[in-house]
C-alpha cells in the first residue's frame, strides 16, 4: 500500500490491473449463471467451468509471446481496448439462448482471459525496471492482495448486478467492457513512464521440449541462488502443498454437510470457510515486512505443511471443526507470503527476455496441481471422510519431510 502511494507508476499499473482483473472475475461467475439460467443443462455448466480454467493451459505460450513482444507498453494499453470490444460484441447476442451463441461466448471469454494473462506478463518487465529490488516483495504482496479482492468483489458485483437487472446479461457484459476500457485509459496518463529493458531476440528454432528444459533450468537456478540445496524436493513440496490447499474448500463442502458450525446453515458455513481462507491470504499479502515474511521459502512451506497435518489430525480425532478452521486461517496467512516471495526471486534473478515465460511455466506447474488435488479429494470425501482426512494428514507429513531439504541430505549421508 505504501509503495502505491509513493510510486506513481506502480499506483497506475495497480489500478489498471484492478480494473482488468475485476472485469475477468466478474464475468467468470456470470458465465456459469448464464449457462444455468438459459439452458438448465449440467453439461453446459460443466463446459462453462472448463472454459474458466482452460486459459491456464496456454499460460506458458502466452509468456513466450509476452517476452518476445517488443512494443510492450503499446500492447499493454491495446489489450484492454480489445477486451472491451470482445465484451461489447458479447452484449449484442448473449440474451439469445442457443448453442451457437453459447459456443461463441465461450470462445470470446477464453480469448479475453488469455489477453488478461498476456497483459499481466507485459507488466512484469515494466515493474522489474521501475521498482527497486528491495520493494519487489511489497509490490507483489499488494498485487496479490488486489487480485484476491478483485476476485471476490468481481463475483459479488456480478451476482448483485444480475439481481437488480433481472438477469440482464447484456447489461453486465457492457459494464464488463467498460471495466476493460478503463483499465487501458488509466495507462494513458503514464504512457511515457512505461519503460522496460529492451531485449534483442535472436531468431532461433527451438523445440518445445528444449524450451521447457530451459525454463526448468531457470527455475532451478533461482531456487539454488536463494539458498535452496535440494530443488526437486522443494518443488515437489510446493506442488503437494498447492494440491492440499486447493482441495480444502472442496473437502469442507462435503465435510460440513454432517457438521454443525456455530449453529450456522450449510451455506453460511461454506461462506465462513471462504472468508477465513481468503481473509488469511489477504492479511498475509498486506504484511510483507513482518517476522514470517523474512523466513525462507522452504521454512514457509514447512510451516504450512505442519499446520495442514494438524488440521488433518484434529479432524481425524473428531475435534470441533472450529479448531481446524482456526489453524487454516494461519495456514492461509502464510500462503499469502509464498507467491510474492517466489515472484521476487524470479524478478531478482532472471533477465527480462525469459522472465514471463519462466514465471508462467512455474505458474502452470502450480496451477495443474490444484485441479488434481481437488478432484482426488472430492472423490475420496464423497466415499469416506475418515479416509479423506487420513490421506490429507499423510500427504501433509510427506510435504513437510520434502521441505526439510538440507536435513534430508544429511540423513542420506
């Protein structure tokens, strides 16, 4: 927050991202409601859900394009205008209920989300050039805070707009277009300040396998430069931790059916869990200089894994659910510090011409672990809750063991 107040460029970039993220998250929720209301088809709702996560498949390719883009500032401004046009087009025909319209909206929504990913990639070299190294963690902590706020606020705003407009999807699409338009207009005030390191890209043919290998080596390098002695162990630990963290909401969705939480209804209990998790992450993002922020990445992962193991153990022992939720709030708080630390490591140790593709490759690895964990624990939880918490507990212990790094190597000797 302080950085945004004293750095004009960062303040405008953050405002632009806020407006862009608000637009993206607003219509993701609306799209699912649109599929449910207009078609009453579980299959189409499922397709809408897939549409929301499909852009992550292209994240590495988008990163490569962003790295190779020479006119980054111009394209950063242009993306918002393009997205505004896409949603203006959606507004023209979205109130029609037929499969052609649904398919077209799917395609345009995917294109818009890919453009948002592209714009985020274009911002990275600009931030790298214009933000002091010692401020990078604070910059990314606040950016993460903005992303979470936009995700919650955008979805809540979308539902509210549908309620007051009697499900006028076209009106919401137009407001969405306005949000994207404003995200580009605010950048015009700082167009001359959107500087970055110019990189000359040599034309070279490189296989996808070779490119992935290079990005993997880049990630390995920055982890080693940050003091990590066993890169593979720590990477696996983070992937397991992501799978556990991503599955928490899915597990509690089933767990709370048979549990009573402070006399709340089922829907109120789910909302409370979401507020606790998101609130913890936001608090962690907004305190980039506290005691835990100074801990190493492996230490944060180890503490998170320990807390997750305790959550699993408490629920195995049938202790009141509030005990586990209290621990989860602290786990979420620590999670809010992990991503800014990783982003800071990337910006500090990587040249700008490979920055975005490496960042997106790492993001892809972490993102793919989320649906795997969610799907696995959802299936197990629907079969047996005791087995769910037992497996959760065991994976958390394995994650903690993997994050030990140096100690594991000492034992091997």
